[in-house]
């Protein structure tokens, strides 16, 4: 594993708000922690939703997500542990497993299923929804499976580690780059006592989500703990992260679209009329 020298950060962003993940269920009864909800879509534009899932009780996930539609945005599923089978009506099929990522562009419309291929054991990961700009909401659907081996992974000085799922960090490029929203998606491991400063593009909205341990960011002493999101303010060229205990987190940032958001369940467009058209198209088999 290569060692990465993180770009210099001159001024750290601060934690603006700490958000507690809320237990919920979706699909055919899968138990989730919903972190980024509708009320944060404007503040964290272009991100629409973040769900975290972690359970070794098969009853919490075994029913999965049977066929369901999407239009107007992208879904990013990052699997830390477990096996999930994707199938869609565009003929794509793939197996998402330990450390892998599925990047799906719903575009003008796709119907897919995500079903577990395990009957016991731990299933853990995240699903992030990334908005598409109005000009590409009706683009052709797309799907990409990214195995763990294709995601750049680096050692950090002092015993930390970083996976660069999407975006750019200094001269390094992640497994995925996307236009318009320019998302940065990192999985970070910080050892006890570790301090790392991570550069974030100017103007990008950003947050951290802790899934093991706890951390502080910038000068704020109040920690962000397991199953909590820390929304970062937009002042500074990066964020300084400190962990008193071994901590794992994802850091996500993106360029805001600053467009109207109209959402009805799995459809995200720019106007009510476009939502009504999406519903009609789906019910009349035009996806």
C-alpha cells in the first residue's frame, strides 16, 4: 500500500451542526440509520440522502430491496461487509461485496432490485444519493460495479489509512470522478491520538459521518460519535480531524447545483410537473 502525503490545509472548517442518525426501515423491511434527510438537502446540496446499515441479525436485512424505480439522480452504495446482488431493467447485474462500490445513474428512469446473497453474518455499508443537474436528469441510465481492488487505498503517516472512492485529493484520483457535482468521497481510518488534515475544494458542501469511535474537527471540542454526522461549515480549505480512540468515518463533499429540488419518493426532479411526468412514465411502463 502506498503512503499518501495529504495536501496542506491552511484553515480548517468547523463543525456547524451535529446530526443524530435516526433508525428507520426501507425496502421490504430493511433496518437502517437515516442520516441525511429531506430537511438537509438544501444545506448539503448536491446530496439528497445518506443511509447507513449495520447488523449481524439477518432479520434486519434479509428481505432486501425488491424491484423499485428511480429517476433524476445517482445512487452510490458502499459495502463494508456483506453481499448484495443488483439487477435492473437495463440488463445490468452485479454482486456488491466487501469493500466494493456500486455507482448507478438513474437518469431518465431505471427499475432495479438489491437483494442480499447471504443468510447470516454482518451486513454493513452506506447508500448515498447524489443529485443530477437539470440538464442531465433525463440522461440514459448507467451502472458500474467497482470492486475493492479498484479503489485506491493509501497508508497515512502515523498509522492511518484512506480509501479514495470518488474525486481528487492532491494529485491522486479516486475510482470515480463525476462532472457537475464533482463529489469527493473518502473512507478514513484514524488511529488513537491521530490528527489528519484533509483538503476540501472551495465552495463544496461537506460532512463527516462516524461509524466507529469518535472525532473532533477544527477547534470544536464537542465530539462527533458513532452514528452521527458532522455538517462542516464552508469556511476553510479543508478540515482537521482528531481522534482520541481509533475511529472510522466517511468524508463526503460536493459542488452544489443550486437548482430547485422536487422529490416524490424515488423521483427527484426540478419541478412538480416533472415529478408528475415521472410517476406517469413509471406507471405506464416508459422507464
